[in-house]
C-alpha cells in the first residue's frame, strides 16, 4: 500500500522519534521524550488494537519479589545484583505512583503481599523461614526496615502451612485504569499513536532510520523499541517470549480475601478485585510450551489454576470462572532489563522479566534518556 500525500504529510513526515510498542515502557518513553523535547514529533506504533504484550493483560501486582523468588534469584545472581533488582522494582513503583497518582491507577496496599507455602513442599517452607533474617538484612538498604515478616493464615486458605511470609510494602492496582491514565497523559503532548501497525524491520540510513511495516515504509530520525516479549521479532538478542495465563472468577458474595498472594517461587499468584479472585501462573508446568509469542490457554495450566481455587484459595465456596486470557512477557537468562543503544539511531528497552508494572515506567524513562 502506497501512502497518499495527505497521509504521509500528516502522520509520517519529519518524525523525530518513533517508538514501537504502546505498553507501559513505550508510553512512559513518549511521556519523557515530550518533557525533554517539547517541540519534537513523536510517533508510537502498536501492532494490536490495544497494547499487545502484557501491559493490559497482567494481574495488576505492584510487587518486588516474594521471599522464595528472591532466594531462587540468589542462586543465579550475586547479592548485589538481587539487591539492585529489588531496588529497581521498588523505585519503579514509586515513580509510577508519583507520575499517575494512586487514585488514577487504583492502587491499594491492604496488608501487603503474602507468600503461601503448600504442605507438600516442606523444603521450600523451611528454607524461607530459615533465611528470613538474611533476606531482610540484604534488603534493608532498599526498604530501610525489615521487609518480610511471618503472619498467621488469617484468610483460612487450605492445605498450606499455618503461617505465611508477608511483605507489607507490596500492593495491587487496576491495570486498565493505569494504561488509560498513561495514554491520556501522553496524548496531551505532541505524540501520535497509531494502532494496528506491525513493524517488520528497520535499517539505518546514516542520518536516520528506515522503518518497514506490513503495508508501508517511512523514515524517522530516531527509533526506540519497546516491544518486550516480542523483541526477538526485531532481531534483538537475549530476549525470549514467555506466556502467562490468567483467569478471573465471577463475583463472590462476602469475599473476605484482600491483598496479593504468591505460591511456589512466584509461579502462581492471586488477588482480589471487584469481589472476585484473579489467579494466574503455572508456566512452570510447561516451560517449553509457554515459551511462545502466541496468545492462548492450555488445559494443563487452566486445570491447575482451577484446582488451586477450589482446593487452596476458597475450598468452602461455590465459584465460577468468568474469563480467561493470557499475556506475553519478555524473559532471559538474567532478570536485569535490556536498556541499550543498538546503533547510532536505534535504542531498545526490553526484557522486563515479568515485572513490567514495577519497572516499566523507569525503563521507559531510561530509554528516553539514552537519546
């Protein structure tokens, strides 16, 4: 398809910055570019009708990592690296809240985030209890007090140890409100957002970048890639897609559960929202199968999620599943995100490792600052 003169002049001529991806990172990048270069023409391209990766498909956790996840990370990262990861997440949530406001993103802390331990995994429970003081000491420079503490099973979950380990700094938010507020804030500046435009490639031209889409090509001065789990489609290395499956129940009368909850090193997670339980995870049941950029749900994972609902979370309650969906994350061998310059005029901010809410706004800011 050839662009008409009117289309070219209105949307694709004299573009200073083009951002691929309209998720948390892409829109945060646009917002920061607007502040740095108020007269610049900024174009955001999104291949989906809505942000296509995980920004509107996640579970809405404002979290930093459960204690078992942190212990697991210490097996492949140094103590200073883990400390920096948690600090980045904690500071990222504060940046997000300060930028958009708690009311606009539906932020609630309740009593924090809690990790449950199933009785079938005594080793994990004992390890986390025994290393509680060590982890608190490691993270004290981040939170300036002890982050984790032991609480009793006040929500009457079944088939778990009678105490769980909580982080009172964690919270939850409304992903839809977050993205709507961020989108409205970006659109107040000189930024154009075009949906249903899939970028297929790009090439440096010396003084700019030629961008190829499925239907037309155009030129931009600078290109910023914020596609996270889909980064490998644009030949960015060390990023793999990882699908996360989620379900939500119909409203439950007198639902008493409030907060965010984790099981099994963070591979399962659930929370309350609108008198419902939102539950996701299970990627550890089929790592290879879930390393995909295709959306969808599988029986093995959905059946496990339903079993957790009926056997552990709400064992004495009649409930029905209302909706199921999936999102695509970007992961790699390291959990630190990739924010770097790829060439003279191309940069990327990808591989958020399932922590897009916590670090997405900060990664977007860093990506804008690379320019």
